[in-house]
């Protein structure tokens, strides 16, 4: 049995956006910028982070999430991504 703690209130979406699926590649990149903020950074310091997303098309959503985590001091080598579906 894996002992994995789930922290749900670390990344917060702070900007309303249109669904990524309705946009082209360039629009998706712009649409994902500055959308997420990190809260409760103390809960994830010195931990391995797994970002879970429902669908991966261009990767802009998970890349933006990883970017804000790195900006708060989380090492890139400690961030992984799990996607449930690929477009």
C-alpha cells in the first residue's frame, strides 16, 4: 500500500478562462498564463509533487502549474505529471 498524502489546496486558479479545448495551440498558451497561484507552500516544501490533469493536449496547463511551483522554490526534479487522457 502506498502512503501518499493528497494536498488539494496548494494550487489555486485565480483567473477565469475559456476551456482550453476550444482554442488553438497559440491561444492555449496565452489562456494558461498567470492563471494559477501557489497557496500553502509549507505543505509541499521538500516533497515530491504529482500534478494530475484530466487531459493533455499541448501541455500548457501542467507547464503553467509546474512553473509557479518552481517559482516558489520547488525543484523541477521533484515535479511529475499524470494525465488521464490525451487529446
